[in-house]
C-alpha cells in the first residue's frame, strides 16, 4: 500500500512557491490516491494535470499499481482546512454546530481556529412589541463544528 505521507510530501514539494494549498490526501486500501488542492481564486485544470504528472513522476508503478485523482475541493463540500475559512471571509456560509443547530450567515472573521458567522435573525428588543431583524454574531471553533461550507447562490 502506498504511504499517504509520501504522497503528502510530494504535494508539499510541488506547492512550494505556488499560491495553492493542500486540502486533503486520501489513500484507499486498494491504492486509489485522491489529492484535493485549493486556491483563493479557484483551481485550474492545467495545475491539476501538472500536479498529477509530478506525483506520477515520483512514484514507481512497477513497485505498486495505483489510481491517481487530483482535483479541487468541491465548492459545496465542507471546509477541511483553516485556509478555506480565510478564503471565504465576507461570503455566505452554513455552519452545523456540534449542538446540531444550523446557522446561515456571512463568515465575518477568522482568528486562528476561531471564526465568527454573522446571521440576520429576529431578536426580541426591550421596549418593542415584536422581534426586530438584526445581525447576530455566532462565534465558533473549527474543531467544535460538524461542518462549515460555502453557500452557493444562483440569484
């Protein structure tokens, strides 16, 4: 079986000097290698091809046969690394908290592993009979949410 760390080190070597970042490397029991990369401006197919060739040039198919797939982290997929949060500041996201509560709002800020989502919600204001729509900040820690993902809008 191909060692995941070997593949990760090859990807890290290819990433040097590029604005891309590694999202995930997966190696299945039957040696299917899946590499996900991302970039603030999106991932270009030519760069996926280049990375794929780089990996193939450094792995020996005579030693172990494998299947290789290199691509971008999907737009609607949950974030896996902190850099994805950084890239989506100011954009709409959905967070499923560890308490099971979903919040949809704008990713307001990221500080280390902590982030804040601002959601427009009805809030009971003292002196008012009816709730008022207001922006409410929801603080989270990346390690304590079930998922966070970019909300795609077709408006």
